[in-house]
C-alpha cells in the first residue's frame, strides 16, 4: 500500500510540475458510481463502486486530444470473500480522445490509451499491479423528439502483470422511454443487454451475457451531471464456467458528473 501511495504522489507532482512548464488546453475531470443491493445470484447483497478521475489535455492533433490522467477506484461489498468487490485502486495513464457529433441528438466519444492499475484488496488478498492497453467508447442519443433515449458503452482491453495477462471485451446497450416528467425528475423504463467475455474462464463475473429490464427516475444536475434511482432485473448466462445461470434484481442509485476546471475558470 505504501508503494502505491508513493507512486501516486510522485506522479501527481510530476504532472503538476509539467503543467506549469507548458500550457495545457484543459483539465477535464469525471466521477461516476453505483450503490446497490442485489437480490439473488452469486453476489447477493450490498455493493458500492465509485470512480473519480482528473486529467490534463495537452494538445490536439488530427482531431484527437492527448490526455494524461490519474483515477481512483473504490469498490466495497458486504461479502469479504469476493476480493474483486472489495478493493482500493490508483490508476494513472494516458489516452487519446475524440468526440464525433453524429447529429443534433447523437454523439460518439472514443478513447484509446494505456493505464496502470494498482489495487489493494480489503479482504487480505494480495495486492495487484498491471498495465492495460484499452480502447473504449460511449455513444448516446434520442429518438422521436428526445422521448426515446438510448446509449451504448464498451471497452476492449488487454492487460499484463498481476493478475495474469488477459484479454477482455465488455459491452452494453440500453434503450429507454421518458414516460413522465415531474419538476426535474424523469421516469424512464428501459431495456438493456450486456456482454462480457475474457480469456480467463475461471473469472465467471467476466464471462457472461444477458438482457436487463428496469425503471429509474433521473435528474440532471448542472451542465455535466446526473443522478438516478431505480430497480432493475437481469438474467445472466455464464460462459465456460461452473456457475449456474442467474436471475437477479437490484435496487440502486447511480451518479455521473464531469467538467473541466480550465473552462470553468475561463467562463468566470
């Protein structure tokens, strides 16, 4: 744990020093998270997963933005035996990002890069450190006068280190309907579908496929944030493992906030 903290501190000082020597184009940040209680399945019980990232946009080239970042991820559950759900991580890395405005209601965000994940596990499991090359995306929009919101996200990654090297694909697509709006809250029933596949068959949580059905109330906050409360049901078929198919329900709260410190100062 001490090595993780020292590495994080050194990286932070390097980034601060370099930003004063050059003139970055932005200081983007993002945070997201999910708090929920799951009924049924191998991971029944409470789980919380939160992430915060601070980045520096250095320059633009050929429509892409060069970015370095440091992220912090905390995951906790009420089952200490699930080491993958009880951990603290520091994640530095770099990436190239680009946004495409497909049309007035649809945008596509792409990122390609490399990150290093340092994780300390609360349950006594050995700490891990690994490098991961990745490419991820987010695309979202609305149909029919903004009453039919949809989005899709995913990541293709390949890691090396501890744990062993592994290739992974994680994709999700969701389509909803804005059924009613009261004040700033919107009721949205939705359907979704997720696919996760890796080359480590024993990691059952990374080898599954299945549909989702849910309903949530959403509220935008500021220019780049939102929170939601909802209930969802999932059916998961696990690939190449000894885990039986699962039908499970989850009561949850999620959040998403993003911004840019430099742009905020320029507006002021």
